[in-house]
C-alpha cells in the first residue's frame, strides 16, 4: 500500500492507495467510525458492486451501516439531493465529530463532501473513491460542489476529508468508459508541470488501463502526490497555483453544459477534449510548438478519449460555447483567464485571452475535419 500525506494549512490527512481496502474499511478507519450507526452515501451501481463487501467489514467489526443509495450520474449533484441528504443525515442525529462515508465516484464525493461542509457548519467525512477519476483527483483537495442550471460546480465549499481510502480493487468493476474518462485527469498532471510523467503516460498508459496492478498503483499514487503538492500551496485557489488543476476545464465544462451534463459526454471525456483544445489554441497563438499540441491530441485520441470537437457533432457555434464559459469561477472583473501551455508540462494561467478570438478558434475546431 502507498500512503501519500496531504498537508493543507496544518490539517494533515492521509491518502492510502492499495488493493483490498474496502474489505478492511473498519480497521483502515481506525476508531473514526461512530458505534451507533455509520452513515454511508453511495450510488446504486457502487452499492451493487461493493455494498456487500463494505457491509461485511462494518458488521464484522460491530458497526451498523446506514446506507443512502442515490441514482448514479451527474444529475445527483443537485440542490434537491443536497437538501434531501442533509435532512437524512439530520434524521440520523449525526454529530460534528462523526464521520460520514462517501463511497463512490466524483459525483458521490462532491455531493457528500458538500453535505458534510454545511451540516452543523462542518462535519467530518471520509472519501472512499471507487473510480479512477475519484482516486486520482476528486477525493483529494477538498473541492465539493453541486451543479445548477447555470453551470457546473457553481455552488459548493472547500472542505477537506479526514482520510481517503483508494482501493485499486474497486477499479475491477468499473466500466471501461469510466476508467478511460478518469485517465484524462491522470495525464493532466503530466501536462500541467511534469513532462517526465507525461512521458511515463505515453509509455505505460495502455498497459495501466488494461489492468497492470503495479502501473495502476504508480499512476494513482503519483497523481495524488501531484495534486497534494499543488493544493498545499493554494488551498482556496487564490494565487493561481491551484487554478493549474483546471487545465482543460474551461472548455470541458462548457462542453458538459452544452451536452446537458448527460452521459453523452462524461466529465473526464470533456476534460480530455478540453486539454486538446487548450493545446491547439496555444499552438495557434504560437505559445507552444504545433508538434507538441498534436502529440497531446494523438496521445489522447489513441488511448480512446475524444480529441476532436467536430466529432462531437454539436449543434452550436463557438460564441455559444463561450457563453457557457462566462459562468466559470475563474471569471475576474469581466475577463476570463485561461490555462494555456508553453509546452508539455508547462501550463500557465493567461489573463490576456480575447473571448472573441476563442469563439473564432472554436468555430474553426467545430468545422475541422
Ligand atoms: N472535487 C474535485 O476536485 C473534482 C475533481 C474532478 C472531478 N470532479 C467531479 O467528479 C465527477 C465525475 O466523477 P466520476 O468520473 O467518478 O463519475 P461518477 O461518480 O458519475 O462515476 C462514474 C460511473 O461509475 C459508476 N461506478 C463508480 N465506481 C464504480 C465501481 N467501482 N464499479 C462499478 N461502477 C462504478 C458510477 O455509478 C457511475 O455510473 C464530476 O461531477 C466532476 O465534476 C470533482
Ligand atoms: O481540485 C481542483 O482544484 C480542480 O480543479 C480539479 C478538477 O479536476 C475538478 O474537476 C474541479 O471540480 C474543477 O474545478 P471547478 O472549480 O471549476 O469546480
Ligand atoms: Zn476535473
């Protein structure tokens, strides 16, 4: 098992990465779980695959589980589910010191973390991520949120978990499409500031995704360490450092909004395409070599993620995608900074981007064969 320490403003927690952690849930939580019933929030797919394993660990160790099993999918990150889940936690008489468990992907982690952040002005929670995306990204760093009709993650809080248990065995039941979508947030760390890791991805991603357990442990642990390092420098995204983790997301969130937050385009898929668009826009502006941008597009496309805006077959133009971007949380005094690249592993926040230019570029990409 790999243990990655996260030290955010003197509030440290561990991310443990290894196989079989779900079966050892109670010993891994080491006395954090309340005796009178443990609240666990999950979705129906995760419950079907792993509910019995988790339930056995709890019951064998003298804990009664209280399950809240939500519908899978992005629509669960909503005001209605937030209210209903908080009321459910209140009905269980959860106290501030109790730990709520988030068992699932990024949807469950984001919703549960937000519930924990507002319940009694802040309760403890444990992230038990079961998707690749949640293990490498969403379970770490404390961003929690729901979506609103205006856009993605527009209501939320920064609220750190007390512990993260990333069981690599959980990935065995994850559908191939969700596994691939999670890989987008893995290769993101290489593109942000770690060209060596991008080279590692180029060599090893296919075998890692095919199931090699050592490569999976390395990919998850390395990604978590990258995220922990960046978040530790800028927990609340105020200095521009944490914003680097948004690479591909300004374009990606606009595409998710345009496709109705539906399964037509998963978050990781949108981020993959968003990173290709960011790289191609950077090349068009002559900030990065065209060959590097096409290297990124080729890598993402060959692994099986979307790398062409035209292939999405959207019924919209660039101006409409830019309209979605106006809800981006990075908006600052009416301008929108973009994460652009000077090269692979050289992402930076550019505050001089013209939205008209972006819309024109997107029109070209929407038409490009
Ligand atoms: N807070 C953050 O820092 C952060 C970072 C990245 C993404 N996110 C958010 O995370 C969400 C995407 O997360 P996701 O990709 O994990 O999606 P998800 O939570 O929707 O899970 C993907 C699918 O896999 C199923 N599933 C999960 N684990 C499974 C398992 N082990 N076996 C079988 N099926 C399983 C789920 O039921 C769902 O159908 C988005 O809402 C995104 O905005 C948040
Ligand atoms: O942790 C961060 O910071 C990130 O930006 C991670 C992203 O992968 C994640 O999708 C995040 O939710 C996007 O940022 P947001 O602030 O627009 O919600
Ligand atoms: Zn993301």
